[in-house]
């Protein structure tokens, strides 16, 4: 575990900047930055931008100087690197365009939902998760939100975590939000009821065997479990950040119970395509995280 800094090579605001990262933990990075008096506004999702005048003092405080190439390589390997496509300046435009394809003529509703997904306390259940879920639905349906046959499915994705406060009622509150807002978009009551029903399915991710739409929604929501090991690690760290108020031992016990329950299921995914794409890798990721959580602390 190390704090890394690359040379001050990046010009902005009349000076040169370095990048300060951790190769293991965003919590470690934030602690180091706080101790060195770096402002929170200097943090950019996976690194701090630090001006040239701070370089020597940060190295003296323990930051390991490395080349820019080495810093990126180790950040990627750690699983903490945020891809460019997931950065806010990219996400907002992409998501608003997708919303316009889903419900043309309802831009205010789309902006309201995007603002909810952009709340600062969200570390995993954020815009990147929403876009990943929409993309997973594209893969599973072979279509997109412009297909009228799938409109309800994509609306359920937009609403499934629209309310997120880390409480057991979040999914039901999200469903209630859909029930309150969608009549303003002049949707049929049957469509609204179906959106509400599917959002509530994401409480336990247990759609019935004949519920094809519910299966697709739940599978897309769990797509993250089947990513490569580095991306899965970044997901797990983001979940931990959302529960930063929970002590380590309590979080580890609760998280381990969730992972064991998932691994005990015959299948994590309901649809054949999702199983073929993600099942094997998801089980390996879950087992690796569970092993790490249950590993005894060094004496």
C-alpha cells in the first residue's frame, strides 16, 4: 500500500500539476491528503491534483515519486482508476441524451432524476451505475430505450435507485417516486404500475420464472458482479465508502453474510444470456471478496 505522486507535468492555471494517488485505498489517499492540508476540491474521483509548489513537501511526507506511466499503471492495477467514460462531464451528456430517447419532451423530469443520481453521498449508486445498468440492458435485450417494447424496462432502471440514502426503504421510496412523477409524463396507468412493480423487484432480486422483464432488470442491476477483478474491486471499495459510518468489523460481518447468501444461490442471474456473460466471473469475484473479509487480522 503506497501513496504515489508523478512529476509536475500537467499545465493548468499558470502552473504545473502532479497527480497524487493511492495504489490500494481511497480512504488512505484521503487521510494523507487531509494530513497534508490538501483541499477537498482538489480531489477528482481517483486522484488529487496538486500544484508544483507542493511536490517536494508531499514527497518528504511520504508520497512515493514515480513516473506518470507508472502511476497510471499501478492505479489501473489497483482497480481504483475511474475510466474517462464514467467521469461526470461525460456521464451527464450521455445520460440526458438517453433520457431524451426514452421520454422525448420530458427534459425536466430527466434532469430531476439525474440530479438525484448525482447526489454527493453516492459512491457506487451513482450516475456511473445508472449508465452501466442501461448498457447492460442494451446487451441483454439487443435493443435500447428507443424501442417502445422496452420503455417500461428502461424507466424502471432510471428509477430503481433514484432515492438512495443507504436505508432498507430506498427501493420502495424509489418506486413511490416513480408512482408520483410518471403520471406527469402522460404514461398509461398500466405502464406506471409495471415500472413500480419492477423497481420493487430490486429489493431482493428474485423475479419469478415467467417474469422476463423482471429477470432482465435484476440481471442488469447485478452486472457489476461479473466485471473483471479490478473493476469489481473498485465496486467493492465504493460500497464500503457508502457505509463509511459503519465500523469495519460490523461492515465486514454484514457484507460477508450478503456474499454467502449470493453464493448459496443456484444461479446469480436469471436469463441465459446473463449467465453466459457474467455468472462464472461473478462467483469468482464474490468468493475472492468473501475470503478477504474472513481472513484473520495479522497478529
